[in-house]
C-alpha cells in the first residue's frame, strides 16, 4: 500500500464508509478504489479531488493528498492579510464593525486572534482596568483557561470550558491530521473541569450556553454565533472562525453599550 492509498483508506475509515459506499457516491468502481488503496493503481488529479469531495476532507489535507499522489497543491494556503483590501477581508471587517458595540472576533484553527472589533477590545480593556494584573493574550483559549486572565471573570467557567473542550475534541475527531492536539497542549498548561467529557451542559434554559461574565459589581450574559468562511478553493480562509457575541438580556445589552474606551 502506498502513502496515498493509506491516507485515503484512513479517511474512508474515519467517515465510516465502505469501499462500496464510496464507489457508489463518487461513481467510481469499488475495484478501482481498492486498487488505489493498495497501490496497484495510480490516481489522477481529478480522482484525488473527487474522492476528497465525497469524503469531506478539509482543503489543507487535500493539498497533502495531492502531493502524495505526485501533483502540485490546488488550494491556496496564503494567509489573509487583514491590513490589505480584498473581498473576504472587507466582508469580515464590515461584519465585525457592524456588530459593535457587541464583541466580535476572528481567529485561526489554533484560536489565535487575527482580528477583533471595538466591542471585543472594550470588554478586555474594562476587565484590565478593573484588575491591573489581568493577563492579556492574543489566543482565545489562553484567555479562557488561564487563571490569571479571563477565567476568574467567567461565572459559569466549568460549563463554558467543558463546552469548548468538547468542541475541540469534535474538531480533532473530524480532522485527526490537524497536528498537535490543542487539548493536549492546554492540559500541559492549565487545569480542566473534572469529568468535562461527561458534563451534559443542559442547565441553561436557553438553546445556547451563555457566557456569564463578572465585571466589577455587574454580571453580563452573552451567547455566541459561530461562522466560517465557506470557500472551496482557499485552505487558509476555510480554517478561519468568526465568533459574534450577543447579549442575552436587556441589562447585559445596556452594560455592553456603556463600555466605551
């Protein structure tokens, strides 16, 4: 079995799909798929892309498969420069600006902040003023899990952090070739809620899990809506996450609107 064949077989097993099921979906004979997996046939570029589509393989991994098959990368991996013009950049910037004064942020697959709106910066600034030792970070996970950062201000931290850990775990299961596990990396630096895998997060009366933040003597309740950029040809853009936070109640809305710096 060659490296390409082993990789395709791994992804097929991850998706819990038999050779016959994949062949029927992709309109490729199961015999040909078997030959590709055991190295008896060499794939064409079209076959690599076709199988990738039906196996729902992330674009970064499609580039890797193309290289294994002897072809050049087909998907752009150039980082988006948010300081320059461009349709994606402009759309994301407009989205964040329109969302202010409520917090909005864009981060990459390692949760590094690439762009934040005024509402997000106002929130961190207010927390820093209230606690001069507040530890700022350009990484969302560090902000949430570091006991010297945002963690003490999150009233329902165990609930929120368990939800995030489950989210990370799900992403790693969907794409096991991401590289270093973010969960493993976090566990080496910070403590996790006990039995976080078992927490059902069903205590909220809402269909979402609000983030309850303590700011001085006030408490604000937020929930977030997560979006991704649905491009099929740019690997880097597809891995960006846009997270917009909304107030749960009128009291929280007024507090956030008053956070101007």
